[in-house]
């Protein structure tokens, strides 16, 4: 058990957000398997309050890029506020998001306000953000385990994704995750390499 835990830790330490992708294709089957892994996540009352859209269509990816860049231009031009932009500065990100067209897949994760276990249920969902957040963590882990790179992307706001993905207003776009292989010259910002030591984040009582 200790060996397996250690090996998993080593594997997870190799994961990083990628913002420069290759256009090398990735099979839909691989993406589906990773989403199926995410769908095993625990959720409030087992309502599984998520919906995943896997976008491989170049035309739809372009629509997402254009809409996201429009929001991001306003965000970086000041809507974010000085403190947020300061926090982002070490990552070197800006309003240009070519990876939204270049990455072979975009996975949009929607959080459902209402639902239930059975198809068509319209019950109240519980702990929606916690549940969908856990599913997204498992998705990112599954993609990494499969040898794929991803980015946790949140163009702000993301409501344009409802229209492009044809999802109802009762669902909130939660994350936009480009997936694929890193570009040959992809780099990871130094800022992202530093993770807090266990002593700083763990208290054993
Ligand atoms: C909820 C959330 C939203 C994020 N939004 C963005 C984003 O919109 N654009 C971006 O380039 N990175 C985004 N990131 C990625 C973070 O910048 C990245 O995870 C962090 O710098 C640590 O780097 P790492 O993922 O390589 O460990 C987001 C991460 C999270 C968890």
C-alpha cells in the first residue's frame, strides 16, 4: 500500500496545467473512458449533478475560442481588478487562447442545479460545487493517468457555453478543460512548480 501510494504521488507530481497544445489527435474513446472515471465521483445524495460536453468539432471549438477571448479581453483589460491581475501575472497568461482551437478536445463540465438519480428527475441537488469539483479533480487525474495534458480553464464569465453547447439555463458552466498532448515547446511557469510542503498544509491530531 505504501508503495502504491508513493508511486501515485510521484505520478501526480508530474501533472501540470498546459497552455500550449499539439494538434495531434486523441481518440474519442479515450476521452469517454476518462469522463466515465470522473462520473464515479461521490456526490451529494448520489445525484451526480454534472453533465460533460466533449467538443471535438473544429467549428464548435472556434466558436468557444472567439466567445472566450471576448470575455477574456474585458477581464484582462480591468474587469478582474488589480489584485486578481497581480496574482495571475507570474503565470504569464493573457486574453489570447489559441489552445481552445488547437487542442483536439474541449471538455465543458456543467453543474446541474436540479436533477436526481433517475433520468428526468427535477429534484433539488445538494453540495453541487463540492460534488462537481471532486468529479473534475478525478477527470483531470484520469486524463493525466492516461498520458494526456489538460488545463483547468475558467474564462470569466462562462455563460456563453450554455448556448454553444445547447445546455439548459439550469446548468452552470463549471470548467472548460482543453485536453490533448502538450506542444513540443510547451513550458510550465516556474510559479506553478512550487507546491506547499506537507508540514504547511497538514495537521495530524
Ligand atoms: C478553479 C481553477 C480555475 C483556473 N482557471 C484558469 C484559467 O482560466 N486560465 C489558466 O490559464 N489557468 C487556470 N487555472 C490553472 C491554474 O493557474 C493552475 O492550476 C495553477 O497555476 C497551478 O499550476 P498547475 O496546475 O500546473 O499545478 C485554474 C485552476 C483552477 C483550479
